[in-house]
C-alpha cells in the first residue's frame, strides 16, 4: 500500500531517525499515525518489531511442520528463501561460486547470506540461524573483516546488516520470552554468535566515528547476559565472582553515565534500563552499598530521556517510569524494584509530570503512560499540574488524560 507522505514527515519531525523504519511502520499500521508510533516505540501488542510470547520449540525442530516458526533454526537454502520457483541444480553451483568468491576476496560482503537472513529475521514467523557457517555467522565474520580494514561503513550491504538486520536478530535471540525453552545446542549457538558480535565491536571501535548502533546492541546483550547471574547471585561465591565481574560492572556504569543527547534518539536506548536492572540484581548480593547509587542512576537516565526533544526518548522514559511504578506498587515486588517513597519524591522534586505534559500529548500512547503517573501521584499533584491537565480538556486535537 502507498504510504502517506504527510505522515512520514510528521514522524521524522518527531525525532525518529530512520525514514526506512518510519515507512515500514506506516505500512504495518496501514497509515494510522498512532499505530505507527506504537510500532516504532515497541509499544504495539502485535508489532513485528517484538518477539511473540508463546513459542513452542518443537515447531523449530520440525523442518516439515506447517505450523508457524518462531526462534532460532536452521535456515533454508538461498533458493528456498529467496527464489522458491527455482529448484534445480543451479543452486548448488551458485552456492559453491559464492564460497569461492568469499575465499578469493575476503573483503566482499556476502550479499546472498544477507538477503536470506533478512527474509528470516523480518518475517512474521521469524526464524534465525545460529551456527557459524550459516547466514548470521557469515555476515558477522564478513563485517568484522571489513571493520578491521576500516571499510565497513563504506560498504552498503555491510552497513545495512549492522544498522538494521543484526540489531533485530540479537533483539529476538536475546529477549524472546521463549528463550528458556530453547535446547542447549541453540543456547550455545547464540553464545557463539555473541562472541562473533564482540569481535565485530572490538574491530569497529578501532576506527572513528563511534559505532552507536553496535554499542546499543552491546548494551542489550550485556543486560541479557548479566540477568541470569543476577537471578542466581545468592548462590554464587562472592569472593570469586566480585573479582571477575567488578571491571565489567564499572565499565557499564561509565557507559551509562556518558550517554549523550544524540544517544537518546536511538530505538535501543530502552535497553539501558534493562542493563541497570540486571546490575542491581548482582549488587544486591555482591555490592549492596551501591544499590542506592544504581537506583539514582536509573532515575537520572529516565529524567534525561524525558527532557530530550526526541519522541522515542520521551516514550522510553515514560515506559520506564510506568514500569517502576508498577513494580513498586505490586503485591509481590520484584528484586529490581525501587521503593514507592523514593519514586514519589523523585517525581515531585523533579516535576516529572509537568515535563511530560509539555511533550507529545496529542499521541494516545504517550497519554496512556502519563495517566499512570497521575494515578500514582494522586493527592501529591501540584496546582500547576492540575491546571495543565484542566486546560488540556479545551485544547482541540489533544488526548484527554482522565484523572
């Protein structure tokens, strides 16, 4: 379907940096602006940007199953994935030719593998290869070779992989709700892919400019890797583990503290909150004296994102504040929760609601998050905040926040 150009410009003016992602979101949302915003901020219940919750691994292992497939699996051949109408012997010759070209020219990015990977990653029923000799592994190895030669950013296909396909691959491999059902060989395969990814990051960091997208994926990966350690921290030997984890924890804190304004407009910035939550789980057992400072850093990042001019940053901030409120007020508080009193004082002292009300209150998703803050503050709402909410009722085109 045709994308409404007016909606494209509206979303770009809101701070979403990628026109390609904007157009894709509008197509998925059938040109509905609010739904497109939900897709772009990962706030849509059926968004293809997200993974699906109910995933049966038996569907993955059955290669002839007619059921939907979600999760890592062996990829089909290039012909099956891209050109299903051609089922003859030429596919073997093409495959051998591609491998020969790769050996002869190690600085040539494997375009065939990239196309195959994109076909699997961005499908509604996604399936991501996890072996070194398959598409994701080959693309990671090729990107590393190009990064070492300082030509990764100038190669169109390599850039396309690093900025679009690779982040989505690891987003699904690391954060799928079905990860605990995947077998040991799949888990090991994902670990191997992460090692290849780290090699790519190290190679790329040797050259300017700083690869923001790669660091965003690294943040998400660190959060996912630290969380299992946090969940079992009480059973670990503190004396042994502290020495191992301390350098990484310090680097993570410095990374978060040094985030700049330009970093907040990135889609993956929400992973910072997950990283800090995972670190808190570890600190509860290893460094309990640092828990308050981690909570303060988490709140400070949320406030900085809310003050950002970028809509994506504001939405990530409100989603984080809403989650903090839900965790603090639930009957069974999670270990990563911040106390109700501390959240309440932070909201009031920093006038968080007033800042939020100055933002994109014409967006339904934005106002839904604000409503949670209003309900939480209750009697602590200031006169200025009540006045702002009252005036919203007479402004045309605004979504009314019901108190």
